[in-house]
C-alpha cells in the first residue's frame, strides 16, 4: 500500500518552503534537518497557512541552527508573537543551543538522541528522523490519525485509539523512502481524507479503505467529548508616559506566555466575581475602558478588563518598566496582549464586547 501512496505523492506533493520535493530527493538533494525541525515545532497545533510566513521570517533572520542559538531571547519571542503556544519558542532556543553545545551544531541522525533534546517529543522525533534522515519511524499527527482510523474502520474514540492507530501507522511505514511516505500520508489527510466531506473518489487508498466500504468514513475518527473550558478573569494596565514610553513587563519564564512582553496586571483566576481585585502598577488616574478582551487558551477562556492611564514623566512603576516609543511595536506582543492594545486604540469590536463570543 505504501507503493501506491508514494506514487500518488510523487504526482501530488504539496509545495512547502521547508520541504524537499520528491523529485529533488530522487535527484540527490537532501533535506535540511534544521528547517524540518523548525517547521515541525511551528506546525504543532497550528495550520500550515499560518506557519508559512513565520517560518520564512525565522529562516531569513536565523538561517542556521548556530544563528538561532546565538539569538537574543527577546528577539526570538518577539518574532514568535501571535503564533501561540509560547513554550514552543522557549524550547526552540533551548534545543538550538543544546545542538550547538552537545552536537557541534549538527542535528543527530538518531531517533533516541533527538528525544533527549528540549521540546522534542515522540511525534517531532519521528518526523525529523523520517523526513530529514529517511529513517523508518512512523509519524502520527491529526491527519495521520484520521487516515488510519478510516483505512481500518477503527471506532475506538481518541485519544484512547492512539496506540492502535500507531501500530497501523508503523506497519505501513516502508523501509525505503520513509521521509516521502511520512509526508505523503500527512498530505493525504490534509487534502483528500479531510475531516468533512473526504474525497474518497480520488483517494489512492479508496480500494483498501475499510471505512469507505462500510460507509462510516464521515463519522471517523471518533473522539471522546471534551469537558467545558472554565472561564478565568484578570486585569491589565496600559500606562503610557508623556514621552510616549509604554509600561510593559516581561512575563515569568514558566507559565502561559512565558518570557513574552505584556502589560502589567493581575493573576488570571477562576472567580464568580466579574474580575479579581488588583493594584495598578504605578500612580496615575486610571480609567477602565468600555468592553473587555476575550481570548481562548487550550484549557480555559480568559476575560480581561483593560484599564488605562496617561502617566507623568517622573513616574516610578511598582511593576514592569517603561519601553521607549521607538523600541515598542504592538506586533511584538502575544495575541491576547495585542487585543488589549487594539481595544485601547480602536474602541470595542464585536468580538471583544461583553456580549461577544469567546474567541
């Protein structure tokens, strides 16, 4: 079956800025482990469309793993702003530095060694091993899970089905062209075996597909219902000095948005009250904006009230520090903090009002 899928991939492979095409690989062009690793970290829980621009900016600015390892943390976090799941950016730096320090800047062509590096788990190690080094390690992302569940008509709901799906994925992974096969099965899930309305009529695996034969493809894979996300509340303070400097803080390394630039504010807490008590980070005439910022993280919804003030030039903050106007760019803020900035400057949008939906 892998031969059939590889033939389909040779004719239909998607073009990606990090991908070596099947023809180029046949011509002897080897993939760059650095770009494969970078793309796989960025693609975790993020779409290809979103990742492409970020990937291009990163590679243009830090073209090698040594360049990235030597980068300033704040510069990397600023470039990552808006991509989400910020622990990935912190681990990106840790991993680059470990590769330079422990492997002299050369990615290890060894699955077990890759697993010891910061931020590289079983999926990423398998993806880098197969795509970069053509080692026969099975990949199992969301696309592959869907393909396997349908191909073998597996009705066990995810995540309980993962071990069974992985066994099937391993059995199908060929010893030759493992990297092309890994990308082929992911492409199949992304373009043909899609979550809704799969294009079974043009699928290269339509004949052996058990779900197609049973007519169950549209209901697979099954998933265990998710519990409702709790709602947390918090407050952020947007203070601007008369010279245009903004009062900002670098968030602690551990925790959500770790190491990112943000507005001073309260903790984010589960509360039956509209918003927790908090203390402004500096003396000033603080006023609460109409409306609120709403943002959804993996495990909870967040509602922030935004309080602003014009601050005197001699203001000494108790939290955060002033960043000169020339050194500040809203694009360096993570999405939730940028929403607060936008609320301050653009008024209340339908997606940020008290009546609006959580994003």
